[in-house]
C-alpha cells in the first residue's frame, strides 16, 4: 500500500481530499525558501517559537490555503504541481481554505511588521489570483506577477521579517533576484497544463506566448536573477564565483528544454518542472552558504 493509501485508510477519502489539496508535498520547498530569509538574517540565533509560529502562519495556513482555494475553483482533473491524480475537490474546500487564509492574516500580526505585511500581501494576492471575478491567474502577465511577488520575493522576506531585523540592501537584492527566478520557474509549471487551461478558458502567459517564447523568457529571467544575486554577493564581500553552481543548474534545465521541447510529451514537460525545482534548491543552498548570515 502506498503512503497516500495508508493515510487515506486512516483519514477517510473526504478528509484525505482536504489534506491533499493543501499539497503538503510543496511544504518542504516552501519551508526551505521561507527559512532562507530567516537564516540569512540571523543564522541560528533566532527565537524558535517565532520561527514555529511564522511557519504555521505562512507555510501551513497561508500557502496551504492558497493552493486549496486554487483547487476549489480550478476543479483540475489532471496532475497539478505537487499533486498527482488530484481527488475531486470536496464540497467545502473553498470555505476551509478561505478560513485558513483569514486565520493566517490575523495571526501574522503577532509577529514583527515586515513579516505581518508580507504575509498580508500574500493573503490578498491568494484571493485575487484564484477567486472570480478577479481570477488573475487566468489573465496573462498577472499570473506571472502574482507568483513572482508571492513566492519569489515575499516568502524569503517574511522569513527575514520574523527575526525583527531591518531589511538590508544585499538581502533586498537577493529577494528581488528570487522574484525574477520565480519568473523563470513559473512558465515551467504551466507548460504541461496548457491543454487543461485552454479547456477552462484560462489565458495564461504560457498560452499567450507559446512554449518556445515562454522558455526563452524563463532563460532570460534566470540570467537576470543571477545578476541580482551576484550584486548582492559583491555588496556583502562574498566570493561571487561560487554562484556558478546555481547558474549551471538552471542552464542544465533550461537549455536542453529549449532545444527539445517540440518532441517532449506532457509528462516529460512535467518532469522538467521538477528538475527546475531541484535547480531552485541548488540556488537556495548556494546563497545560504555564501551569505550566512552576513547580508
């Protein structure tokens, strides 16, 4: 029996559907990116109670609620990011996810202002992204912008903010770099879902640009992101050549994809997206090593 099957046997199919639509497989990735900001701010000299509360508010409630409210309106039948063979969204998924987001908003103000307002902005964008009539995920360009700001820029900023330390110029460059880097990642999360998005009538950026130009955009944004990271390293007197493993990881994902996408199946594009997530992890780890905690 699979792990998913074992949990479903314990929780029952309805409760398991609620849990799966929170997409817990993303939580380790979100946690790592969130804690990158915390560790760059203060190393391990942090209040672990604040870290635990921040994780509960930002990762479990806000991010879990964001993904669940997205599922409540998308009604996906095929694979989505971090969830294969999604179950039918349960009846009250919107109500549960909205309650999670509002709880996140309220609890966020128990932590310092940079965290609280970063989290509040993410909660607002969660509703704007998925819920009609705004539903910005269906509007080309807005879908990219929301994800760049939310996951790319504000996630490490919230992690930094829970320490109470003022923002610094090198860290802001890192956060802006991650906004560009998520701009590189986001099209890769959409390419294998083009057919399903078209059936729903969504006009995402990838549908507007097409696969080839979306991949070119991803490559350009990855290069721009590493320019920001390099500037941050120079301002922090860190050794910038060690940024090369991160850049190489992204080039190893994007260049073959750009050359071979015409012959790739949807499942191959999906695998490429997970390879890009591995490159993202390389970037997080590289910057953590180079800037610990000096930016």
